């Protein structure tokens, strides 16, 4: 019996010349609030638009965000939690259009519903993964559930991009195939000047800053508890928002720390840059990170980091990011603040870390690898189609 010829993903839109300008669709869960991955999705779209026709579909809010030469479409209001898995109904039409050469799915919360909704083949679909780290499964049942779907559905695609080498290794160990590590680039901030760091015995206040969503994974409550153990000259700025904001504010009130803790809400990149420039140390108590963009941003701003142990922080500190690692307890974090304040973080220390980040996390390398991957996925699909065509 004659074997059925595979369906072309986008026959009419595919130019014969491999170097011709292609159309790329990037699918994100939302663009606002703009966290680490959303920032990088915007960067990827902006840079790819220099060579390709790029558009973005957001399953949730975009809040007026625009990118030059990139069309952005929102499919509705953002959904939270497992409610995001209902998105196949919303995205069915978009997932089955014949308009794009390549589709890039940003994260598991997008990839799972999109792949469920897509009836046609996925040979030109790339998954850009940033969440499926086995370290997270111990305390996030939702991710553990999604990982089971991913092991089956991700096989339909030819490429799975991991945002860091540790994540790539973890995905391979979990049985995923066609994993390509493309390190996130350092693009967010201009390199700053050293903040004058006074010892805790001086009258000059020590300003700590913590940046991230207020959720159980980030553990800002540990940092607040650590602040109780530190002198009154130490203050804390909490940048972000989320479901635990009310409980964190109540913790601050009960501890009598209202004068020493500031909640800013969500801030844009420039506002965060200004606050980092005024801070002495960044404190990060997350249970897990797949990349740790905020740590890199702190290093760019010349702010040493205090972080609790996890795969990403162990990888970044202190070669790529000047700072210290500590255990996840209030007393250990408080001791680390005192220890790091006594250390001498010179420009030379930051310059050495800069050189390594420039080598491993350059924007140019990021775009070169993504461009090569896009072309390779199209090339392999054409090759496979050609083989079937000859039978």
C-alpha cells in the first residue's frame, strides 16, 4: 500500500530559497506583567524581526505593549493556575492556521494547550522551555502534572530549547529529546557604578532589595524574617506583586517592620534599574530558578547577591554573579547579609564576572543560535517532505 504523503505545515508560505525571509509566530501566555521570560520573549521578537516577519499571539494581557515591526494579538484576559489549560478552546483557530513558517511556543503553560489544540503536524514548532525543572516538582504539583503531558506532547516537535545549561541537562535526564541549550542573554540593564557600602556598625543604612512574584516559590517571607534579626539600619525593598502580597504585608505589620520594608508593586525595567542602583545587596530566597535573570540584572547593576541554594543559583554564583550562597533560613540569610557586607566587592570582581557573562550570555550568540535553529527546523522538514515525495 502506498504510504500517505505528509501534510506540509505551510506549503504556500514556504519560499524555495532557504535564506529567504520567513514568517515566525511567537506564542506567549501574556506580556504583562512583564517578568523575566516576557522580557526575553520581547527581546527575541524584536531581534528576529530584523531578519524575519514576526508576530506574537498572547493568550492573555498585553497591556498596550508594542514592538517595532512586530504585530501583537491578544486572545483575551489572562487566566491563572490550571485554568490556563482550558486555553485549547480559545486558541483552536489560531493553532491551526496555515500562515507561519515557524511557531515558537514560550513555556509549558503555552505549549501544552497549543499542542493539544493543534490538529495538524508540528514539524515546524519549537518549544522554548523555562519551567520544567525536576527540582520544582517537589513543591509544585501543577508543574509535576504538566511534566507528564510534556513528555508525551513535546515528542511531536523537532526542537526543545532550554534557557540554560542546567535546565537542558535536566530535560535530557527526564527523557526529553532534541534538546538545544540556548542561554538567555544579558540585555536588561546598563552596567552601573558601585554603591558605597558601609559596614553595619556605621550610621549609613544598608538597603536590601528583593525582586520577584509574591508566591510560595520565591519565599519573600524568609527575607522578612531575616530582617527582624538585623540591625534597624537595614531596610528592605520588595519589588513585585502576587497572591501572597496581603500575607507578606501582614507579616511585616506583626513584626513591626513597617518603617523598614517598602512594597513597590510591579515596576518596569527602568524603574527596577534605578532601585538596583540605590541598593547595596539583592536578596533572593527562591526555592528554584531555571535561569535566574534577576541575579544577572543585579550583577549588571554592580549589586552583590545573597541567594539560597538551588540549581540555578549554584550555577551562577559566584563565577557569573558576584555574591554568596546560603541556607534557606532567616538566621542563615541574616548572617549572609553581615558576611557579604564585610567582603570587598571591587570593580575587578565584577569585571571578571562581566567577562564570563559576555562569553556565555551574549545577545549576539542568542540570536545567532535562534536564527540557525529556525533555518534548520525548516530545512529538516523540507528534507523529510522531499523523501516522502520521492516514494
